[in-house]
């Protein structure tokens, strides 16, 4: 029983940093399992077809594929700390790769992009692994154009429920109030908070002038 539990825990670590065979299995599962959250959250923004959009923690790349449909005349960038995720997402979006879709390894705390480069930034099921949110949110604000949108989707927004955090290394869950406060402190405003179901929430905000 202990052996099975250890294997299960090792597989679970791939939710934050997919690697190897089990990482690819988890990425396939994420593309399917998180689809409902992404689709619902994306509907809260009035997308423009010529926008340049960044998806941080792009995982298996399913959301990049969706964003390419919203921004047919624009471009979509994906960033993930996992090289396995980047390779998986590149394969899924290979037809647009290097043309309208650009996917690289990187972290939210050190975004490798120029100031005011994006019209919108999205983050689905990923801020749990960003470490210091103030650092990452300030980086998002830096790369966003003035009034650019920042969309966050989280299935877990109840810090009192320690089930997943106790099993996945480096994972932190934040309450809706904590996320909203952090957004405000990092220069975001016009914040809308949508409860989707249970402890799942979507946050839409805009980068405002300092």
C-alpha cells in the first residue's frame, strides 16, 4: 500500500512540473479536465482578433489553441516552466508554431518579454506554483499594455482545503480575497470576480496607470 501511495505521489508532482512519460499523461489529462474552466473563463473577455496574448503556465497547449481562434489576426505566446509541457504544447499547435504561435520555457517571475508587449495575459490552473504572487503579478503588469486584460482561472480557491497542497510540492492555494488584494496592490483595477462552481473562480482585471 505504501509503495502504491509513493507512486501516486510521484505522479502527482507532474501537475506542477510535468516530466517524462507520466508528465505527458498528466498533460493530456489537463487538456481535457481543465477545458470547462478555460472555456467558461474565456467568455468573460470581449476578445479582439488582432490581440497579442500570453498564456502563462500553458501546460499541454489546449488553451493556446483556443486563443488562436479568438485572435485570428493576432498572435499567441505560451510560457511554461516545464520543458515537457513546452514540447507537448508545440506539438499540439505545430501548424501555427513560429507563425502566430510562440512557445518557450520560462517562469512567471521572470517574463522574457518587453514592457507593454501584450494586450492580454491568461493564467489557468497555474498561479498555485508561482511562488511570490506579488513578483509574478508585477511582471504581468509590466508586459501588459495599459488597460490590458489579465485573466486568471482557478479550480481551487479555498486555502483551508489542504488536500492537494499536502501532496504536491510547491503548491499554494489562495482565497478569492487574497487574489483580489494582490491584484490591486500590483496595479490592476476594474476587477471582476466570478464564482463558477464550488471553489472555482475566474478573475478578470485591467492594468491601470500607476
